[in-house]
C-alpha cells in the first residue's frame, strides 16, 4: 500500500511509484490521504491497474512525468 498527501508529494516519489515500486509487487493499492479518510486512487493486481479516482490518478501521473 502506498499513501500520498497532496501537499508533500514529490515528482520523484510519483516516478518511483509508477515506474518502479508498483511493478515489483503482485498487489498494490494507492491512496490519497490528504483528508480525514484516505481515498483509494488505484489498485494494481498482477500488472493490471484499476483506476478508481481519475482526477487524483491523473495528478499523480502528471507529477511522475515532470
């Protein structure tokens, strides 16, 4: 499981998440934890990624490509 707070996230951590860490595990869940309750952004199982919150996902992806 990975958690990101919107105001502390760096492009390096996003790049590592998308290009390194998520492919090293069989199951990955990514949450945005900038509010009272964490929001599931995406879940990845065996290389298949299900995006559950498109806006947060695009924000993370755009930071990963900066």
